[in-house]
C-alpha cells in the first residue's frame, strides 16, 4: 500500500502525469455527471425531446468547435512559451473561435430547412438567437480548459466541470415542468455561460500573471508568423477530426428519427468519453514537449504506458458490460446501442497510439505531417461510415471508426517507434529554436 502511495506521489510530482491525471479525472467527473444528466433527461423528458436535445447540443458543439478545436493544439503548443504575449494569444484564440463559430452557425440557421425535421425547433428569431449565443459561449468554454492546461493548471479543470455538471443537472430537473420542450438545451447552456465568469477571472487575474512572471522577460515569445505556420498545418487536420467527433452524429440525426438518434447518441457519447481518456495524456504530452523538447521521447513512452494502463481495463468493462451499462437508460438503449459502444470502445486502443504520435508532432511543430495524418483518418472514417450505413445502420459509425483507426495506427507505427527511441542512439535531441523545430 505504501509503495502504491509513493508511486502516485512520484507521478504527481511529474508535470506530464499531474496534468494528464487531472484531465483524466476531469473526463471521469464529466462522464459520471454526464450519465447522471442524461439519465435524468430520459426520466423527465419524452424520448422525442431527449433525442432532439441531443441533436441540438451536438450541432451547437459542431459549430462552436470549428475554430475552437483548431486552436487546442496551438494553445497547448505555444502557451507554455508565450511569455508576455500570453494574454494576447488567449484573447485572439477566444475571439477567432467565437467569430468563425458564429458565422457558421448563422449559415446553419439560414439553411435550416435543409437539415431535417429534428432541427426545426430552432426556427424563429428567439430560438435562433439563443442557439447563436450558445455557439459563442461554447467556443470560449472549450478553450478555457485548454488554456489552464497549457499554463500547467489543469488541476482546476475537473473542479470547474464538477460545479458546472451539478448545476446543469439541477437546472435540468427544475425546467422539466416549466419548459418540457427545449428544457434540455437551456439547462445545458445557462450554467455554461455562468461558468465563463469565474474561470476567466482565475485565468487572467491569477494564472496568467504568475505564468508571465515565472518565465521571465528573457523568454522570447513565439512570433505570429510561427503560430500561423503551425495553424496552417494543424487546423485543416483538426477540422477533419472535428468531422469525426461532431459532423458524423449530425449526419446521423438527419437520417434517423429523434428517438432513434437519442439512443444512438447515448452509446456514442459514452464511447467518446473513453476515447477522450486516450487524448488527455496526449494533450499533456504536447505541453510538456513544448516546455522541454529534450525529454520528448521519454515522455512519449511514459504517456503510452500510462495511457494503455488506464484505458485498457475501461475498454474491457465497456465491451463486456455494454448491454448492462445502457440498460440504465432503458431496454431499447441496450438493444440498439450495445454493438456501437463495443466497437467504439475497441477503437480507443489504436487511438492511444495515434494521439501520442500527433502530440509528439505538435511538440515538434511538424504541422504538415500532422495535417496529413488527421485528414487521412477523417476521410477514412467518413467514407467507411457512409459506405456501411445502408447495411449496418448506426453501427456503421463503430465499424468505420474501428477499421480506420486500426489502419492509421499501423501506418504511423514505424514513425512512432522512431520518436520513442529518439535520443537513445546518440542522436541529438531537438531543442526549441533549432532547425528541427520548424
């Protein structure tokens, strides 16, 4: 027992593990409260409203994330070394993410009849304006967690989302009688907007000043051209991954009924949370790789070991217990979602390899390769899902994801091995500012 305690304390003294564990804890908190939230939604709202709420929230997150997710890699890469330009970099990220997300959402609202009956609830000035404002709010909400991680304060992220999740659940129940149509979406967004105030006060009032002071005036901040060059490679790839995470469910929502989509979305959401665990340690790897490039190979090996150690038992539980887990929401959820949950859970195993490789590329600013891998993965997932949908229905999402991620993991494995072994064969490690960092 004492040796386990010592190992945990030793891990927590390492910024790579401390950040990664904090983000994983956030995923557990978010996942647990998320299950509770949707369980309450299934109990207090009709199956149609349950599915409609899922669909509207998915669409909102799609448009809010168009640029926000594109800045995740850039903020994780450059915030650690931004120095005195840290506040400017954060505000630019917030502004661009909100602006582009708002424009995309406006286009969606203007073409609403093309998106099927499920989204007709957004017709009208009031619902449309609320949806548009929600996109702006979620864009900033998405980035503030990345900002805290990039500044080595990821331990605040689960605290923020714990409070957010509890308030969201309480409001969901409170609105069940007063707002039976639309209560799910409203209960999701009001706490999100309120959470922006204290978290950004913490970021700009406490964390950023301390970070700027700690790096000192001697730290040369990255030039906008350098950040732009990185984004030119990372953003198209991230946009492609966005298609996997959010566009696929939106497309499914246009092909199936609201109740069916609700059952699909629950299995998809649970599986995505497992996938997020694989990504958490990888985000921490990008941050630590930016702080100290000489330890990248060592940190990659550590991230892989911890990643597999944590997600493997969770995948086993999800695969074996899928019907039992989904039965909590109702028998139909288990009947229609178990295969999808199992397939997506299995796909997380190759995703661990892919995410560690992508994070290493970000830390090295290898934007072109980064884009190539991400775009290739997205094309494989989208094409295979569309091709399989007529035969397998919503389970095509799981089959397409598993096939695509296994194939990409095999293709990048050789290059990943080189990164893992780098620095152990007498080769010089890449340091910030060297030609290898370009």
